[in-house]
C-alpha cells in the first residue's frame, strides 16, 4: 500500500453492498472497500456498547457464521479513525418446525430403503 | 440446548483415532492379501 | 486470494506437483501392462481383492469435497454439519448388500447402464443415461475446477496450469492403466489422505484444546453448537439421500461391484464406508478451531488450509497440498474410467459395433477417456464459478433413482412404469423444490416423490420379472 502514515485523505472504509445483510442460516460473507487497515466489530445494541472486535487487518472480506436470531450492527474503523456507516445484519433462522418435519420425512425414506434392502429378494 | 464440550471432545478424538486405526487396518489387509497372492 | 498471501512458495508447489504427477503416471503405465482386453481394462480382470477393494471404495468417495468442503460445512453448519457430512458414508455401507446382489444377478455385467436397459427397457435406460451423464460430467468439471482454484490459492500456481496438470495426469494414467491403475493409485492415495488428516488433526489439538474451541463457539458462534439448528438439521437426511443416490446409480460404483472378486464386494464396500465415516469430522473440526486460534476467514472455502497453515506453517501447507492433490486424483481418475466404460459398453458396443473385438473396445475406452479429459478441460478453462454449483442440481435427480434401483434389484414386481415415472416425477418435482424452497430439501423431496410412485406402480403391477433376463451373456 502506498498510503502515507496518517494520510488525511484516506477514505472511510465502506461495506460493498450498501450495508444491508440478511441470513436464514446464521452465516454471511461480509466484504468491504478500504485502502487501509481496518478493524471490524459487531454489536447487538444500537449504541454499540457491547461491541466486540472480529477482525483487524488488511483483508477486505470476512466470513461470519453461527449467529443466532437477531439484528446485528457491524462497523469498520480505519486505522486513522475513520468509521464506516454501520451495516445491519438480520438473522432469522428457518422454521424449526419445517426442519423437524423434513428430518422426519428423510428418516422414513431412509428406513424404507434399509428395510427393503435388509428384507432382500421377494419371490412373488 | 447445546452440544456439550464433552460430546465434541469425544467426537473429535474418536474420529481421529478411528482414522488412524483404519489406515493401519488397510495397510495390514494389503500385506495379508499380497502374502496370499490375492491382491488382484 | 492474491499472490501475496498464498500459503506455499510456487516453486515448492510446482515441485510437489511434478513429483506426484510422475509417481501416478509411472504407476499407471506399470500396472497397465497387465491389461490385455476391455474386461481387464474396465474391470481389472474381475479379480480385485479385499484390501484394494476397500481402499478404492473409500478413496473414490474421498473427493476434494470431503477434505475441503467438510471444513466449510463445519464452519457454516457446526457440529450437526460435520455429522451430516459423515452421513454420506451410508451410501457406501448400504451399497454393500447391493453389490453382492448385483454380482449374483449379473455375473457378466459391465455397467449400471446394462442394468437399466435389461431391467426396465430402452426408455428408462435413456433417462438414466441423461441423469447419470449430467451428474458425472458436472462432478468431473467441478473437481477439475476445484483443483485449479485450490492450487492457485495454496501455492500461487496459475489456475489454468494447475487444472491442466491435474486433469492431464489423471487422463494419462487412467488411459494407460484402466481400472487397475485407478484402484492401485487409490490405495496409496487413501493412506496418504488419512494419515495426513490424522497428523494435521493432532497438530491442531496441540495448539488448542477442544474445551477452548467449544468455549469460543458458545460465546461467538452459538448456533454451531446448538442442537436445534434448523438449516443443519435439514442437511442431515438431505445429504444422506444425496449420497445414497450418487452411489446407488453411478457406474463408478457398479464397475467396482463387477470388478471385485466373488465374495469381496459386500465386505469391501462396508469397510470402505466405515473407513470414510470419520473423515468429514476429523477434517471438519479444524474449521471450528478457527475462532479459538484467531484465524480470520476471508472466504469459507479457505478455512481448512488457513487454519492448518497457521498451526503448522509451511509443513502444514505442504500437507494440505498433498492431501488435496490425492483426493482430487482419486476421484477424477475413477470418474474418467467409469464414465468412459459406460459410453463404450452402453453406447459403442450396444448400439454401434456389437461385433467389436475386446482389444478394439479397450482402445475405444482409452480414446473416450482422452476425449472426456479434453472436453472437461475446455469447459473448465473459462473458470465460470457458477458451474461448480450446478452439481447440486443433481441431488434430486440421483435421489429419484434410488427406489427404481433398489426395488429393481430385489422385487420381481418392480416395473418400467414405476421406474420411468419415479425418475421423471421425482427428478422434476425435486428440481422445482430446489428453486422454490432451497437446496436442503431437494434430494429429500425428489426421493420421496419417486418412492411413492415406484411403490404404487409395484403394488398395482401384475408383471413378474424373470431374473434370468439380467444374465445376458457378455
């Protein structure tokens, strides 16, 4: 990078897709544009009081996974203190009832296949 | 309800040891087949 | 990834690539010397023993997906994700009894296409060929692309060069050595992969304990240790059924059922499945350690290599490189061999030249392997990222073939109406659900629809199939 230390003209880092993310699996690939080292942090409180740092460095993407239901705020801070617009990530997992039904259907089909194989040839 | 740390420990160690045993088992089986002239 | 943060020096990468390429090609030529006819070339003389049989079943099922996608699955879907991935082992385990049945019913058979043609007639055979070629070719393309992408990410080797070398090596040794070479190299590749995974796994555990991993997950990725994680729950049986469909229909597995010596088949598939079962967990858990080890993951498919490189440095990167190369080769070679045999037996011999001599068939098989390799290469060169994901469309298609195959092998009353309707309806409705609901339901729904239709048709049928019709002479 050719930026001079503390260069004042460095632009504030920004999330690439306008800062709106949603996920029904709890994982999302974040990406941003920045011409400097950034610190990425996440929080659930609107005032970022419970913020924790996820990443610090020069990468421009970060894979986040395993989040529970909720609304999360993400922000990027450049090393010279410029802060991005916060991104909002909404996590709403798929319906547990639907998941359990599909698991049951899968279990029945599998049991049927195993039963057919175990029972073997029928001479009818 | 979460998977416990103990469960994860068992899962990880059992699968690693299982892998080690199966590698040794395959090697042993090949030697046996070769000695009997039954490899292919 | 850019060249600046590759894990291995390109010169080391090229050296490893050259060494392993020379090894596989040398072995392929050496083993190829004992193949005289098409039967030797395609089925290794129908005399493969238990050790080589078990290892080839496991090795072929260990694709680059197992060693590379398992960590990604663990990172996205957590503990259930690893277990869901392991469920694919049931594909091999449940194929064990089928392999024995197949060998008994079809002592002279060559391919899974032979079964569909003799059991259900030309129309069902046509649908089967369409489904299986779609699946096999997308699988081949996705692995060749994955190979190029991984070599570039690991060692900065140019995508086109890496992909070309992997494909060329596999084509050369498969052409020269046929199934014998595929099975022989599979054995070595299995041992390298498993030993590599064990060494890497214990090395990761030297740096971080499972308790620390668990505490980190609970604090920052709680859903990954959650028992009722919806997406992960849905993945369990969807993956299992996808795996069953892949193994039950594909000629990669049928050709092995024909190639294994009498009495070896069912044991070899069972042992192969048991060898495979722990691998997605052993390879996957290292992704769960990424948080505890403070490894930032810029994209989910790189989590495995990044964690290993951070723990083991250059040695780890070398290990990953070798594991990846072996898992790619062990599957690409099998697919090339089995798909070319399918085309030789089912299209060339049955339709075009029934009188072809065994020597002639062998050389046709070699040319088709070469053509498949060149075709795959041409599709892979433009590096269209979405192509690899096309493989997942195959989930409902292969799921829809499970019931026609299982009932066709065991029930005399299973019939063409059931098989044709089951494949078309199951495949069609499964694909619709893929686009309207999501990938995680497609195989389950495709298999369910096909099951209902196949069972209904068998129930109403007055046909009773004569098993002797499957014993068609070679």
